[in-house]
């Protein structure tokens, strides 16, 4: 049972939230309660309705909608131009309501903020690209589904849908109608859900108490209660409440002699369970088939060649029916119809949706072998002269080899997500929670599950323990090993005020950490979400397999039929020599075996797995190296990059500017200049602004000022790429570069110009302070270049990639920095939008451009570039603008990202060559092209083994990417 606070029953607590004073021009039509309403199956949708001029217009709309079957209530507000309709989804849908609303003659728009829910589900029964396309089509046909992505290698689907129009039950039903199995993995944000086991809840009254409690609890979004298992799953807002607060809430709900309790319940990992179940299923099916296939193989191929041990198989039961024929028939039948049932079911569903997949090929091939053999048995039973050879072993061995191949493939595919599993397991199971008094002294310490941690908790991290969640160090000093998250080999020193990342290892000191990010907000959770999304995203190169899959199976069936005719007709009319036909079969049987071999040797699975398995391994490997690649599209674009544009501050430089000198040019006292600069720059987030504030405060202290003077700034304005301005008291203050002074028509005198020129030659930036239209002082700021920058630029040049620097800084400083790192081309004095324009100019020249920036002021350029790389994101990994997120502030990872994409695309091409080459070579050999010249032919059972081996080889080829090593490591 699901309960949502947004979808409560009529006359419930939602009524308390309705304003007592409604708009006077609003008209409400209330339809009498129905059974649906009593059961709570009511959805709400809002539309923006234009051109409503008066209350009579609202009344006409509401009258028209109120007549619709399934509409519970309608409210139209002419003042806001909105219509809110409550309806029963089982009787009417939002599309029909919108059409009826449009029929009233008013323009109607969907509300832009309509809810879009997301769910992930495990899809069972997909064998090739044709299957994943069928699932995707079935999902997209569901009313209310906005977007559906199906990953073949991951065997998962991610669906974006409107909860007002459909729900997860309907989505699962659509998948099952298409002939596949579907199991819900998650709906919404699982990371902010807690699973609790309820104790003391034994009667319906107890359940009602718990439900009422959770409905009114602050921060609870929705919940689901399993009444039989006495379990509750609660979705909550971590900024308002947390797991421990919810447990305490349930415990406090007890009254008199009645006590309630709730304990944390950790459900088993569904993905791991499904994977183990699938491996076990294929293994058991293979072993079961071997019980029958091995004897069939012995009786058909081994014992007849070992007289006198096989002579008993030739004894005739009746007419020409031998013991060997009869035994093979009995042993093969369970394999064909019990073990092979999955191929029949898969074929039925594929043909029902007017497509074809591997199951169709296997079913056709095995049926042809089995039923021809049955025909031979019946003919032998009824005839005294008939001589024919059955080949039951073909059917049984074919199914067994395909199952062996699927078993090995599933095992190998499980290893493609090893990197993701390792990331998921990084977070520790428990942590030490401290309780502090008002003076900050420790009162108590207790060990709790990591899932019970709430925001602002104080946690104790002992040496050798893992940091459970993201937070800030409040006490203690230590070194933390962050290699498992960022790939940084050296432990990072941590002191009070420093950030720590969940999943990292505390080395040598004891730290007290205040939790700042829990649940889905942690860096680890966001990394896992990014990698999962990347593994589902389909690369453009996958389109090749998608296009081939549409006509692959029909082409193979046609080729098999032509092969059969091509051997049967010439054999019938004696066109080829009789000695070509083996002694134990006739021309029809030989032709049939060639046709079956063509059917089963062709493998659409290998084509479908070529791209997604490589993307899965690469995205997982990249994540372990601190490079988060957002899907196959980013990988494919990155390998084509031939020009990289670097931002300067924080990208090529360390990003921690410091003031090295200051000079004052006017009659204003030094203290006043410092105060004006500090007051204005304090409102800016730019690293240079922080450096100026810090230096100005130091100057004040150095000259004997005991206290800093705090001033209010009015009319504060940011001038992108140049500086800031505002009114401090009665004075107008500008703080920025020379360009800002020129824009605001402030004279820059020769002494100021000389100071600027002198510092720019030293790769320093000058920040000018102007008070009331006069330059009063200047601060010289330097930002040291990263040690690895020159080496990275040189390595990129050796890869054939040119580097360009773009910055908002002045040309002289920018040129000096570019010269130091080895960049020849510089665009200076460029604002954020100007950076995006420069990238578009480069793209117009036919270049494939990557942009490397810090993801804040560089976001327009990151979006404009073919590939956006956000560097030094740290815990802020969810940068929407970037295609690739580099967790460390290390330029080596730019090389790693480009090189990994090149290696991955090379591996994908190799997989395609392997898969296509296998089919192109395998089908002619199976059709018997070599048989007339060499006597070599591919029996159907061996063709089936080859088909299984092709999929396995593609997966193993992708797995080789796990051995990838970074090409550049600057020491």
C-alpha cells in the first residue's frame, strides 16, 4: 500500500492546508464522493488557461469539465489563469481532460513544473538489440511516459514519466505485455529512503496510528507499508528529518500500555541477487541439459565408432526403428521442450511484436533438426525398407552449447560492472556518533549504522576507519587517503574547516566530522548515479547495431532457406558428385544440416553487446581513476577532440590567488582604501576577490587597526570578466581590472599604468580600486601555475591536440602564463559568454573542441563545446553543464579522459569487427562454401557453439579495458 502526502483522501489533512479565504473570483464545482475517492485513487493536474476574462468564463470551463466521467472536482481561477482538476485515472486521463478544456475555446498550456517521476527497473529476457528496442518502444507507447532508456548490457531501463498519467504498475505491465519480465529496482530517490521493521504493530488500529503519524510528520514525502511483514519504507527530505528522528517519532507514538518500536531493516541488494539468480539459472539449465545431451552425444557419435560396444544400438525394435533412434528421441525430447522452452517463449513474444531475435533463429534451427528426426523415426517405424539418419544430437547439443555460452556470457557481463560495485561498497557499514553539550564537550559516544546518520551529526573517525558521509572537520588533524574517490595517490592533510568525502580512509589521526551531505547528496552517491546513468546512455556508434538488427534475422532466415535449396536441388538432380553426400545421410539431410548451421551460426547478440559492454567497463574504470564520463555519447565525442580550450584561473593555475604587493596612488588614506575594497569584494565569490579581502585585512592589522570596520554595500553589481562595483556609505567604489576602469570612464594615470605593466610582465594580475571616479590603489595578485601544466600541454601536442587558453584576465598576464605552460594561442579579457563565442568560432572552422574549466563561470563555454570537462569538482560532481567531470584539480586527468575515450572507441570498433567479421565469415562456412574443396563442413551443434563463443568473445574483449593504465603520471 502506498500513501503519498500529496495524494490524500478527501476531507483528510489536506483540507487543513487549503487557505480559509479563497480568491473571490474562483469557482469550485464539487462532485459527490465516489468509491474511487473513498479508496484514495485520485490524481490532481493543473493547466494554465489563457484569455479567461471573468468569473462566467471560469464557470463555463468548470461546467464543461464537471460533466466528464471521472472528474471529481474542478477549480478555475481567472486571477491566476489556472485550472486545477482532481480526477480518477482509471476513468479518464490528463490528455482527455486537456482536449475537453481546449474544446471550450480557451488556449491551454501544460504547467512547466508538472511532476516528472523516475523509476529504474530490471528487464529480463533481452537477448539482443532487437529486444532492447522492443522494450523501449513498448515503454514509449505508455501514456504519460516522457522518456525511456533501455540498456542491453546492464539489462535495466530508466523511465521518466508523469505520475498524474501513469504509475510503475502500468509501466511494468507494458513491459510484460511485450514479452519480457520487469522488476522494479527503484522509484524516485532511493538514497533518501529508509526501511524500518515495525514492532508492537499488531492490529488495524496500530497501523492506522502509524499511518496518521507519518502523514503529518514534517519532512516525510511518502511511505509504503507492508502490512504482512510489518515493514515500512519512508521517503524523506534529509534537510528536515532523518532516520533516527523517524524511529524516535514511531517510538513516541506509544500510549498507555501500548509501545511501538522501529529498527533499521536493510533489504538485500536486488541487482546482485538478480545477477546471482541469472547465473545460477543458466548453470542449472546447462547441467540439466547435459544429463540428456552427453548420453545422446555418446550414442550418436562415439559408440557407433567403437564396435562391438555400440552394436546394441543397431538392434531393430520394429521394422527399421533401432534402439539407438528410440533412445536418442527419448533423451532429446526433454532438452527440446523443457530446457528449450525459453526459446519458444522468446520467439512467440518476438513474433507477436512483429520483430525477430536470436530466440527465433535457435527455435527454427532446433525445431528443423528435431522434427525432421521425428519424421525419420516415424518413417522407420512404419517402413521395412526406409533408410534414413536422424540427428537428434544436433538439436540437443545445439541447445546445450547455447546455454553454456549464455552462462559464460552472464558471468563475464557481471564483471563489467565490478568498478561500480566497488564504488558502492566504499561506504562503511557503521560510524561513531557523538553527543556534545553546549560547551562542545563529549557527553556520549555510540556506534550506529551509516544509514542512520543525519545532517549536522558529529561523527568520530578513528585512524584506519572510513569516513561514512561527506562533512567538515571540526576537531583533530590527520591525513586522509582519497585515492578510492579521486584517484589521488598521496594522502591529503585535513585540519578543522577542511572537507572530507564519504568512503575515503582516515590514516593516522582522530577526526571529529560534522555531517553536511547524507543520502543521495554525498559525493559517492552522486558518482554512482552518474556512472549508472552513463552505463544506460546509448552511444551514437550503437546506431550501427540498431540498424543492422532490424533486418538481420529475416536476412539470416532467407539465407538459410536459400542454402537449403542450393544444396537440396543440385543434389536431387545429381548436379554435384554423389560422394559429396556422407554415407549415413541423403541429399535432403545434408542440405537441411547446412541450412540449420546457417540459422544458428549467425549471432545478433554479439553486435548488440559490442558497444554497451565497452561503455560499461570504461565508465566504471574512469570512475575509479577520478574521471566521470557521462555516457557513451561523451566517450564518442571525446575521442574526436583535436583542440582543447583551457580556462586559466583554477585550471592551468592552482586557483588560490594571493596578493604579493599593494600600492596607493591618491590622497585617500590606506585604511580607507582597504575598507572600501574589503566591503565591496566581500560580496564576490571570485578567488581573486577573496585574496584581496584577506590582504586588505592583513594591511589593516599590520598598521595597528584593532578592529575591522564593516560597511554596508548598496547597489552592488558584478561586471562579468572585469570586476565589481557598489556604493559604500556615500562613496562609489569600483574594484576590478583596467578594462572596468575604461568602461566606467575612470582615468588610469601613467604611474598606475607603469605599475600594471611592471606586474603583468611577471604574470601577475592587477586589481585596481577606484573611489569616486579616481584610482586610489592597486593590488598585485599572482596565481602559481600547476606543476603538471607544461607536461600535460606537451603530451597533448604529441597526441596531435592543440591547446588554447581563454581567460577574463588581461593580455599581458595571460600571455605570460601561456608562455610558461607552452600554449601559443591566447584569448584574453573575455567574459563568460565571450568564451562560449570563441568556442563557436573554433567549431565553425571545423575543429572538434573540448573546454576545460571549473564549471562555475565557465558553464556557458562547457555547454557550447563538443565536450565540456569540469575540473576540480571535488564533492560537487553533479555539474549539469559538463560531459566529463574530473574530480581532482589535476590536469593529468584531461589526458586520461581523452586517452580512455580513444581506447574505448578503438575497443568498440574491434568488437564490431569481431562480431561482424564473425558473422560474415561464419555464415558462408556454415553454408558449406568450403565443403566442395576441402570436405570441411560446420555441423549445426558446432555452429551453435561458435555462436555462443562470439558473444563471449565480445564481452571478454570489452573486459580487457579493465587493465587500462593512465598514459601520463607527473611526479
